[in-house]
């Protein structure tokens, strides 16, 4: 039930724009990343793009191991 809720809330939001010649660009949307020359869109390991990733992500978060890092990734990737 929670996996479906998180898919509806955060689907496609756990990613960042990685420039080849610089540090990763945070706060850049996927469409803006496509316009930047030499950039690639990456998705974090913990994401809510489908039910399998959502269930795995919720299990990782429920173990409380490193959850602040994953929280920052999800917040940064927001719409």
C-alpha cells in the first residue's frame, strides 16, 4: 500500500543531471538536462519509478541504514 502511495507521489523524481566535465548539477530537471551539452541524466538506486524499486526502497528505508542520504536525494529530485 505504501509503495503505491510513494509511486504516485515521487515517480520519476529521484534523479540528477551529471555533466561530464563538472560536478553533478542538482536542481536541474530532466528536460533541462537534455539541453545542456555533455550531460547525462542518472537515477539514484533508491527510487520510486516502479513497484519493484518502490518495495526495495521502502525496505532499505525501513532498516534505517543511511536513510538521511536517501531522504536528501528524494528531496533534491523533487518537481
